[in-house]
């Protein structure tokens, strides 16, 4: 059967640009894609809308909708991505975020608002909030300091050299029943890539998520990052990323951990010095832990930025299937 017409059910769990990249790569290969998106984001336009309207964060939802859009209308995609650069009260806001907020007001239901936005964008697939509960992400540093809010962890105002000891949600929230259903029915579940403590782990902290991932018959794949993030994963190697995910998820849940083994040029890495970000070294002696098999492959895309290549992700997932 032509893999492009495959009906295998693929679920991607994460947030930010990581989910967008994976969805973009898999869309040409698979017809049945579902994105389960973190609800911990509280920065920028999303943060303002959360505070002023009490809405669940729309930003990562919007990115996933755009990745799955099948409308072919470039203007519509530009409209959903448009960010106001002037205007009292509008500066910094993203039009797509505002539209989802309006739809939530009209439907009185965040999930219905997401579905309506998906209909407007002719989305082929599903985008599901990981939880319908409202919570703040909290990080406890090795110094004992507690950092409250995803954006304060993501863009540290504190000393980012202190390692994160643990993160948790306050208050605790439960998994969205639709997210649970999608995972239980999936053939493949992909976690990541994305900022470890602010885009990936917040999904795993949701009540019922770990249990659901343990129960599903789907093969579960974690995709490690290609670059570290200052304030979150300073000096992390691939094994550190995998170990941290296993600490929150459990030792016998992941089937595969995917690691990029292609090192970018010195010039490209040097351009990240200001961000205090570095290449995630693939551990040469790290082969397996528990039931998790480590798969190493060249996953880098060409271009200025050091990121995963969507087409290479597609090829890798086809290979693992």
C-alpha cells in the first residue's frame, strides 16, 4: 500500500515549533494525524489572552492547525499567522490567537472553538488540547527557587545556570478525554521534539497521561532535540534528554528514542553562542535502556537554523513502521 495513503493513526504530543515541524513532515505521508498540544503556554499574545479572557492558551493550537491546514490558500495561512506590530492593545497579538478567542466566546467551549478554526483552515486531521483544565507550570531549581509560569522558565529572568530539579502543574489537571481516546486508538505516538521542560514534559504531567501511554498498544517514539536550551537543558547530551523523559514517564513506556547524529558546521553552531545554546551530542555508548531502543540518524535540515528536517522525520517514521 502506498504509504502516502496510509490510514495508520499517528498522534504527536508536544508544543511550539516542534509539533509544527513533525506535522509538516508527516502530512504528505499519512492521512490520519492528531496533534495533542500542551496547555502550559502563558507568554506573549497567548499569555495576555489567558489573563484577560481566562481562555486556554491558543498559540500552540494555532501552529498545529496551520501545519495540518489543507486549504492551499496562502492568504488564509498568512492571516492566521499575522502579528500586529502597532495599535493600542493590539501590538504583539497574533490574529489567529484572537480569532480562536472569539470563537471560544461564540461557542462557550474551547474545543469547539478549535474545531471551528480547523474547519476554516480546512484542517486534515485533529488538534486536541491535552487538558481542558487551567494550570500554571512551576519549576523548582536546584537552588530551591521556584519559577512560576511557562514563559518565566522559557525566558529566564533568574540565573539560568541553575539546573531544573523538577517541574509540576499547579493546580493538578486531568487529561482531556478526547486526547486519551486518540492515544488509545493510535498506531504510533510521537513525543517531541521541543523544549523539554516547557513544551514536552507539561503534557506528561497531566493526570492520566502516563497511565494512558502505558495502556495504549501504540508504539511510542520520543524525538530528542538537536540543540540545548539555556535555562532548561544546559550541557545536556542525548542521554540526558532521554533519561529526563523516562523519569517523568516511566522506564517501560518508550519503544524508541530518536537521536540526531549529524553535527552541524562550526559556523552554524557559533551563531547560537548569543543564545547560549549548543549542539546535543549523541552519546556513542548509549544504545538501550529498559525497553527503549535508541535510533540514531541524520535529521538536520539545510539552511541557516539548526532544526529537524520535516522530510527526514517522515522517512524515519516510515522506516520504524
